[in-house]
C-alpha cells in the first residue's frame, strides 16, 4: 500500500503543528504550508528546540490568500487540512496599541463588513491565477470572511481539483458571548459551501471546542473557566447553551483534537460535521491503535 500524503495548511500553528505530528506518527508523508515555513517552536510547544518528528515534515512557504502560490504543492495529496482561522479581526490590534478606543474597536468588530456583503470567492468568481481572494473593499484587512470562510473554500476547491480524497476543516463547536456572531457564521458558511460544491471529495468538519495545552499557560486558565461553564451548562440542562456558545462546551487538549483529525482522515466512514463527543471517540480510537 502506498504511503498517504498529508498537506496541512497552517501546519506551523497551535493545532496544525500537532496534526503534522500525528500524521508523521502514522507513517504518512507530511507537508506543512504557511507564510513563514517552519514554526518558531517556543510559540507552539514548551521548547524552542524542534521535536524529532519535525525533521520528517516538509515545511513549505506559500500565501493561502493566493491559491496559485500553494496549488502546485497539493499535487498527489491524499488528505488536505485547513487549520487556519482567527478569533478576533485585525482591528483589535489598534486598540491594544492605543491607536483606537476600545468602544470604537468593539463597534467595528460587531458591525457588518464589506467582505460579508461581497460573498464568498466562488460567488465572486475568483480565478485560480495569482489573484488575492479578498474583495477589493477589504483587501487590507484580515476578516472572519477571508480567514475563516474564503481561504477554506478556495483551498477545498484546489484540493478537489487535485483529486484529494478527503478534506478536513477545523471549524468551531460554537461562538462565545464576547465574539461577534460572524466568527461562527463564517465557519458554518464554509462548511455548507464546501459540502455542496465539492461532493466527490469527502469533507470532514471538526467542530472543535476551546483548545488548551500547558505550552500556552494562558489557555490552561481559560480552559478552566470554560470547563466550569460546561459543568454549569450540563447542570442546567443547557438552558443557557445558546447564549454561552463555546463557553458552555467542554474544552479539549489540543493534542486530542489533532489526533482525532488524523484518525478521521484515515477512516473513510467519517464525513460531515464532527462534534465534541465524536472528536473524543476518534482520539480514543487512535490511542488504542497506537497501544496495540
């Protein structure tokens, strides 16, 4: 049996790097695609030294907003993963720098954007050439529409053109009271468009909850708060589930979700949305295989 080829777009990130790790553990040929190539390891792990498995990954550079820069790298890919996304839009940086008031920043974050009105790149007939997928009116911004929706749709299109057998998209289990609704709606729009436009390619939508790891101490504290919210949500039988969003869903260690992604790609029976309980089941299944 030939070695499977896995492409992870965003493979130098928090979850993407771990998807690469578990792909290597399967004996797959793994390539990461990102703007900066190999990670700065102290930003994704607890050490600045590259782990042993990293030597078996090909770290490529490309611009996910320009399909022509990464499309050739998808040749002969069996599995393609989109692990990019943003929690907050670029405008929040001006607030942190003191260049904009917090009120103005929040107003921008929760307001409709030109990109949301412009439609996804398939609706805008974005071509496969050296064209930026962002609409002209938001070309200088990184919006939810661009990062969470449009980059995933165009990557799925290129993966389908290269006859990839499966495509995994790191989606979200829910929004949160502190996030604009567009954070989640753009994720769901990406899922819907990918499933309907590329039916011959098996698509897997990993609806991830809040992720944590000790290598990022701040995520551990936030996970504790989210876990308390999940317990409250369970105790009240989900009466506030819609309001709490992801804050009322059990958080997971990032390695659990990454291992579940690899297991889902390798299992032809897994397709469509994968919720938190299924994520845990897939990770347990992978763990048992490794122990056998």
